[in-house]
C-alpha cells in the first residue's frame, strides 16, 4: 500500500530516461534492486511464517531445544549471499567503467562543448565553439553528445539532469567532466543536488533538447542577443542572487571559464611557492586544475 502511495509523488525522472547514459543507469538501479529483493523478500516472508508457525498457541510445532546445526540451512545462508555479492561485484566493475563520466560517448556526431559554472545560485553555460552563453537554460541538439567541463565560482555544487544521466560535482579551482546525450527532443529538468546555501532550492534550469537544425537556428539567434558576457558583466552576475530568468549572451569574454578556474589555482600556487615547494608544482596548465 505504501508503494502504491508513491504514485502521488509525481513523475519519477530517474525511471524515465531520455538518453543512453540515463537508460544504462536505470537498468543498473533496477538490477541492483532486484538482487537485493532476492534477500529482502524471503526474509520478510519467512519472518511472518516463523512467527505464525512457532506461536505459543501452535502445539503441533516441533520443539527441539538441543538443535544446533543444519547443513542444508548453512549451505543456503552462505551460498546465496556469496552468489549475490559476486554478481554485484561483476556488475559494479563493468558499470563503473561503462558509466565513467569522463569517458567520451561513441557517436558519429561531433560533440558540442559546454563549459558550466556553478554560481550562487544559478547556472552559467558557455558554448566555447559558438562564442555564446546562457544562464539557467541549456539548449542542446538531440542525438549529439554533449561534452561538459564544470567548475564552481565558490561553493561546491552538483550538476544533475536526472533524465539524461550521471551527476557530477562542480568545485572551485577545479575542472570536472561529464558526457551526456539526449536521444530525443524535449525539455528536461536540471538542478543542483548538493546543498549550497539559502538559494539552493531555486538553483534549477531547463535542458532543452531540440533537432539539430533548430539548435543551429537558435545559435544564430543567440548571437543577436542584446547583451554580452564580458568580465564586467560576469563580475555582476557572480554576485549571489536567486530566481534569475533565463538569459542569453551574444558574446563571451575569451578565456572566461579558464580564468574562473585559475583564480583559485593562481592563489594556491603562490602560497606553495611562498613556503618553498613551488618548483615541485610544475608549470601551470589547464590539466593541472583537473
């Protein structure tokens, strides 16, 4: 009855994937759930059976106060868990490699690169190949891999589009990566799944997957937007704020994403140099921030 009541909780996004990564993760969840139920269901059923069979009023139940061992029971309670653990181990090994968020997706389509910055409390998306940017909306072409690079302006956040797949953390002074794909057009909810302060609940966006020709038309239209994202505009944008409406920027200051990451890397390397271990750090490269 409690499970039936979950129907009132609304749409279960994780169980309605719209991308290959999300589909694989759904299958993983269901397989792991099924394997766990192989233990949980018999235990729950047998608990009721034993309680009823050996109740005080059942005088026909066997009473064996000196009983201490049963080979059959020992085989069952050891063999079944060992099989389940071994199966889960193989499953985890395979899925860990198959669903590695840093692993590029195989596709004939060239990936679309998106640089993601978690701000307080909004999302900034930079399209370096097109020289445009958006806030709180993520237009993408359906059927095309999306190659994300992520960082944070300050507090750690977690970038998550449940219907497309894996979540990944965005952290200040670091780059993380994520590869996703939307198999069909649609509008998918995106959010931060890591608490990051008072504006956390409003830190949401829409990932809008559209046919390639519509995406190309959107890019052309975005380049005509009335505002641009230069460094002065970004300085105002990064100030904490909530419920920012979706905004499109016609141009982006060159190297803006790298400068956001390097803001903290530069300070860290300066501190290390001051205590005499700067030469061990090697040259400052984008890869070092990862």
